[in-house]
C-alpha cells in the first residue's frame, strides 16, 4: 500500500509533536525541519485539527500541538483519517469508479482484506511508540527521513 504525501507529512508532524506533546510548534518550524512545503503542511494541519489530533492557535506564539496524549493515538486511525478521500483502487471510490471488471471481479475483496490487515497492523503502534525528537544521541538535529 502506498500512502499519499499528505498522510506522510501528517505522520511526520504528529511524530514530532509526540516527542514534546506540551509544546506548540509552528508549521514553519516543522516544514523547515523536514524540508517540506509549508503551504501543503498547513492543509495537513487543518485536517489533523478537524479530526481532533491537534489543536491550533493563531497569532504570535501560535502553532499546533497534540490534542490527545501520544499513547492514545494509533497510526492506523491517523492513516484512516488522512487517506479517507483517496481510494486504494478505482472500484473502492464512493461512486464505484468505472472499472469494467466490477461485476465479476475476484480481486476487490482480497484488496479490501489486505488494506484492512495493513491498517490493523498500524493500529498496534501509537504515536508515543514512534515519537521523533529531531535529535540524535549527540544532541545534533537528526535527518528527517520518512515516516515509513
């Protein structure tokens, strides 16, 4: 399964927040640290706030922070929330897509089962399990890497 960049950015931001859950962080700070688009991250944060994972505060000293303890948020629930508008395959779209195989397809059920197994596995990991402090053992900023 391939996650969208949108979800990848959301996971990275949440992992960073999980390392210091009482601190507000600006989108500029996260975007710079992970070398990602601030504009795109702003949209991600908006979705994370709408889903109840972060709270936001505008203005000087503003930013965003976790709305819940990192141990109470699983990767599976975050991926479900951020990927909800992206169908794994065309026939999973809300409108059913235009696949001509749909009436006799033997693949759709297997793909659905594989997707659910993937998400169930992510349900076993919390943000606390993969908190990213941004620092290595020497106190230097670590490389951003990927959430996956």
